[in-house]
C-alpha cells in the first residue's frame, strides 16, 4: 500500500510526458499551454502537501488518504473527458493536490509506527517503488498512447487511484493513535512550522533533502535535451538512458535497506552525500571537457542516483524524528521543500540551456556540493540538543 502511494506522483507525471504533443495537436494548443498540465501539477502537488499534512495530524491518516485518493481518481476521469486544454489543466491541478497524500502521508505513517534505523529501512522500501515507477511510467505511457490515445493514460491513472482506494479502505487501519485536535488550527500550524524551522536538525535534513531532490529534478528536466540534441541519441532509445538513472536509484534504496541494519543512518547519509558530490563534480568535468559519449556521461549520473537511495530515506527519517506528534506536517514541509527546489532547479537548467551539457551538469554539481555542505555545517556540528 505504501509503495503504491509513494509511486502515485511519479506515475501521474511521467506517464503523461509522451502524450503532451498529442494533447497539443488535439486541442490546437501551443506548447506553453500544454506545459501547464505539468508545471501547475507541480505547484498543486506542493500546495497539497501543506494541506494534507496538518489535516492528517488532526483527523487521522486514513480519512485524509481516502479523500485524497477519491479526488485523485475523479480528477483522472475528468482528464479523460476534458473538452479543451483549460479544463484539462484544471483537473490536473486538483489531481496534483490530491496526489500529495500519497508520498507525504506514506512517510507520516512510517513515522507513526517506527523511528530511527527501522524508519529508514521502511522508507528505503517505499522508495524502491519510486524508482520502479520512473522506469515503468514513460514506457507504459508511450504504450497506451500508441494503442489507445492520450486519454487512455489518464484512464489508467484513474484506475490506479480506484484500486489503491479499495486497498486502503479494506487493508489499512488508522496508524495515528492520538490525533492532535489543535494541529489543523491556523495558529497551531504556524507555531509548528516555526518550531520545525527552529530545530537545527530538521532544517539541516530539509536542506539536504531539497538539494539532492533539486539535483534529480534538474537532471530529469535537462536530460532529454542533452541526450537527443547534444549526444544525438535517437528518441526511441532515450528511455534506455533514462532507465539507467532510475536503476541506480532502485539499487541505492535496496542497498540502504540492507546496510541500515549494520550502520547508523547518519553514517550512510554522510557516505551518500560524499559520493553524490564527487559524482556531480565528475559530471561537470565531463561536460566542460566536451565529452560526446552518452554512456560515459551516464556513469556519474548513475552514481548520483545510487547515492540518492542512501541519502533520501535517512534524511527524511532524521527530519521527522524529533516531533512524532506532527509527523504529517513535517512530511509535508519536506515534500514542499523538495518540489520547490526541484522546480527552481529545472527552470534554471532549461533557462540556461546553450546546446551543451554544462548547465545540467553544473546545476547537479552545485546542488550536490550544497547538500554535503549543509550536512557538515548544520548536522555534523550540531549540539546534543535537538533544538
């Protein structure tokens, strides 16, 4: 169940990517209008996390998830029957708000049951679903597009939401044993947010998470142009290179699941951040040297994504550890930080694109080094107290 919830957003985004040209043709919409189905989805996803986190702390995880999944399913059907591009954009926006319950509350549920290394182990397990979705979603979207048209993609997303709703309804008992009746009050939300950002370790782990997620989304935003325009990879072969990075993420998350039983989560986090920084610098060196071999270029990318499988679960678990009573809000703040940094990084890569791989590689290198610096400046040198 948690794996399916964690894969919701990746499926909703990546399955729709191959359909964007077809949507533009059917609705006679320019590319910038069609792009709103993705950019507003990201904005809605960040907003949805800030809404569902406090509400789940107040009313429980199960009601929030069931409402979110129901809206996700209905909006998927709305996309199927959209008569114009504006209606489609609107349904995608509300689908994104609803989709936020998946990744955000899956983290909160894990924190309800577990802390420390066990939480990191469980977060690694659900992150495997994210890696698998990154591999499968573009392929599945292309297949549905070629067989039944772009509307079939959104019908498949609605069906996925419906199945997941049934699984939660029949298979999930409430994990939050003591809901906080004041957690959804605006004044309490403001105080809890202030408490989160006054807590040194929470801020440090949020910065780390934002940096590494920003690096990943910078890669996702820029790699189509780099592979097809710079390295002259045939579009039909692009999915292979995209899958290499996703495979690295899957391998990293699987490795973290095993190693967290033998090593402290912070040790794995520190090692992963060091490898990521090295991978980012090697990637930038290749780009500056004018490397023209796509497989060689992908080696540091795979190292980066592998390390993300070590860093993300441990950073998320560390950020939610101090305040279990507001785990929903903490997970929401982490998710919003991820999407905000990722949106900025993706925009920067595309705005600076100059026909080379340097903007992509430079952004990834900068963010990976910032993540390592955030650890050493905020986490490693912290005082014994959590605040």
